[in-house]
């Protein structure tokens, strides 16, 4: 006789299939009340997302957290520290050289202004100005973190060759360029005749601009006026 699975085991199998779920999804699948689902989650161990208003859940056995204690799955972000507030405090207090808001935002994937302000006002972390921006540091080891940050050598900027598109002229807009291309397709295969045709049409363009467009798109021979 096959033993009947208990609700906790059923929930575990559900999460192993879907990885992350909203509470309502678990309730609907298991036909259980919110109170019951919360009890099963507490028995098994779980994490709730620190973004998406905390609506996504996963079991503690599922995430593979990175070196920062973070794990992301399909737009839902989880932390082994729990809430966003606890995560920010743990990262700042455990860092070697503190964090700026931009660094934390890049790492955690969410804006941190209000969270960092609350942590600072509550005395959980400190804040110091460095090179024109705030650095959030540990209350106990902030001086050492700032000293370590000052000793970071500047990153050498790699020279990247930027290939720019050929410049026609500042005054030759998209519409004028299209008119020149249409004139060429229509049989005006030299800049001079093309300009004459466009001038008669009332297109606001100069001979030099027509010449430049012909050269840019390799239209016919590059004769000048």
C-alpha cells in the first residue's frame, strides 16, 4: 500500500517543479488556507523575494546563493539575509571598502535610497562623503573601509575606437537624404542633374549637400560641382 504524502511533502514537490511561487499559487494548487501554507513554509524553511513586493517564495533548499548571498530567478531576487533592509546592512557592514548607492543598486538590482536612509538614521550603518558622493560604511569599521577605498588604484580607461557614421552635413536631414536617393533611383545618377531636379521640386538642399550624400552612399561618380 502506497503511503499518502503529507501536505509538506506535496508543497516541496510543487516548489521543486516551479522553483518560485506566489502564496496564492500555492494555496490554489494545494487547496489550503493561507494560515496552513504559512505553517508548511515555516516547517520547511523558505525565502521571500526582496523585490516584487515580497510576493514570491521559494524553499530554503532551492537557491544557490552567490558570494554576496544573492540569488535571482526570473525577475525575482532573493537574499540569504532575508529582507532588503537586512541584506543592505549585511553587505555594507561586511564589505572591505563600503558601498555607494550606485554599487548597491547594481549588485541588488533595485533602488536603495530609502532603505539606506533608514539604516543610516537608525544607526545601523554609517555614511561618509568620498570624492563627491556618499559611501555607506560600517559604524564600527567605517574608517578602515574608507581607507581601503582610497587605496584602490584608479581603473585605467581602455581606449576604444569609436567608428562614427559618415557625416553628410549638419543641414542635410533625413527627408532631404531620402529625396536625393529617390532622385537617383529615378534616373538622376549624377549630383548636378539630381540637384537641378530637386531644386525644381522645391527641396531645400544645397549642391554640396547633394554631393556629400552621393559620396556617402557611393551613388554614381563622385563628381563635384
